[in-house]
C-alpha cells in the first residue's frame, strides 16, 4: 500500500523528537521565491485564529477524506478549537478549483496533482503548496465492450474530466505510449473531449464516446450503469500500484497568514484517515452522504464499496509519482519543465504525525 504506517505503539519520546527535527529539515526546502512560506512549527502557532476557511473538494470517492471530514464534523471541530469556521465549496474538476485559488476565493483544496503542479508553474512557484497527501489509486480507462485494444480507439472520441487534469494527463500519456496522437484542440488519432464526469456517464451510455479515463466512483459507474469494461486500470501502470490521485493543496498566502488554520485542517484530515481505517463502512456512508448533498443523488452502496477497494488513503503525497506525472505533462506540451520540489511543504503534517507516534512522510 503506501509508506504511511498506521498508529505505531511504543515510540520513545526521545526518538520522536529526533525524528521531528530530521523531518523538518528534510521537508523544509522552500522555494527561492521570497513570498513562499517556510515550515512553521506547531509551537509557533497562535492559539486562536478567527478565520473562515474556504475548503475545496470534489464529490468523488477519491476525495473521501474530505467528504468524511465534512460529514462527521471533523473540520468544524478542529477549526472551532481555534475560533475558526469551515466554508466548504465543491468543484467538478481540478482546473476549476485552481481558478478559484488564483481568484483568492479558495484557501485549501483537495485536488489532483497535475492541476496543483500547473498552478505552481503558472505562478512561478508563488501561489500554492502541497501540505499533505490524501489518496492513492482509484482511476481507470473504461471503454465500450467492442473495444479490445488501443488500436480500436483510432478515429474514436474519448473523454477526460478536464484538459490538463490528472486523468487527462494519464489518458494522453497512455495513448502516446500506444503510438496514438492527440492534441488539445480535439484532433489527432484519438479525439479527447474534456467534460464533467456526470456528462461523461450520459455520453457513454448514449454511445457518443468510446471511453473515458475517470476517477472513482465514475469508473465503477461507467461499468455498472453504462455497460462498459475496464481497458486500463491505472494502478497497473505504476510500481506497486501506487500513484497519487489527490493531495491537500493550500494557497501560499493563506499558509503564510493562517498557519494555525492550516494545522487545524490537517488535524481533521488525519482524523478522517483514522475514521476511514477504523470504520470503513461508516466512512463509506459519510462519503455517500456528501456525494448526495452535492449531486442530489445517492449512489448504490455497492458502487461505493467497489470503488473503495481500488483506493488507499494516506497523508503521504507519494512525491515521486507526482514527479513522473509532471514529466509526462511536459512531454505532452501541457506544462513547462521546472523544479517541483519546492511545492511540497510537509513540515506541519509531519510534526502532527510524529506527535501521534506515526511515521513522517517523505518529500521528493
């Protein structure tokens, strides 16, 4: 699964203290930008910060830690402890959330790694920081039953959630590896149509598209409700089946101004991960509650359970897989080459993990 290890018993205080120091040194490499934040420590944070935290998330199973945290009141509890409040905002795809970040309308968001990297690069390392991982796995390329190979896709139209998004990059990279050309204007050997996941389900059912590379639970829904089949389980393309699907991203200015609020969100995030591990059935119910709240439709419990099996929930951002995704985006001409290491600011989450007697996560 991931290199994150659940609660570890018998960790000596002296060792933990040493590990904190090492972790903060290891993850404290900042951007060369003068506006980029360092790694504030928990001891430096104010006890009160009466701010309203605008938290972004998607109604996808890959965002289960956010959905569980909202449904079970974990963000409300932890932010309330410092006098802050939560203002949740749902989005359908990563680039949409990034637009809100750039507009100053969003403070923290659960998001795929590629939109996060795009925002980092477009702002010359100024706008955003990854402060924790959230989810690994949970994406697939589902196609119409007659399609049995990549060659069958030539001349066909397929979908991804949004141009430049995490699944869009995965789809374009896989097609390139099959010697099938794509472009961003809807040309090439295979036409890629970016569209909302809910629209993809409809167009797939109608036969208007031949397939779609989508996150959970939409891959499962395309199979169960659309009669499709999985042509590519993305986990098979990565070592040990691990690849980052969702991270926790913060607006740099907000992290500079409200590190205590960010720490509170991360506490709630870790509690949501605990809930997912200790009581998965309750966590699945919470996830479905929030999906219903956003979309107006509750999914079948069997769909949530089927999606759950392809996912691992972890505070580890799996930085090396993000680096590979960044390289693929550059190769596709959808990003520019740059040093992505400064996007990771893992000091707070590592300090929280080690204080809980758990292992720190590793940066790039």
